[in-house]
C-alpha cells in the first residue's frame, strides 16, 4: 500500500469505529400490556373403529378408503 494512503485510511477507520460507540441508549416509549397465557387442552383420543380397515395384496395395512381422491401439491424454490 502506498505510504501516502496509510494515514487517511487509518483516520477513516478510526472515525468509523468511533461512530459505533455506545453513547446513545434507547428508552422505551410505550408499555405493552401483558396477555394471558393460553391453556393447553389435552387431545381427545381418536376412534378408528368407524374407518374402513383392510390390507393390500402385499400385506400392508390400509386405514380409510383406498379409492379416496388424493391431491399432491409440490412446492419448490430454486435459490
């Protein structure tokens, strides 16, 4: 680096660091009221007796209508 540029770059760096000081502090201007904590309700047990149950030709268990319509939605992002 050129000796002529060392002093101005050093001064610029010191001024930038001095600007990052902790001289100013923020004070809160509004008070946020406290809210109630939601209560957690236990999940009710699911009754699978009313759903159709069967097995595939390969021996896998099936719960529900095997002929039910299915919608597949694909999301992708190319970033």
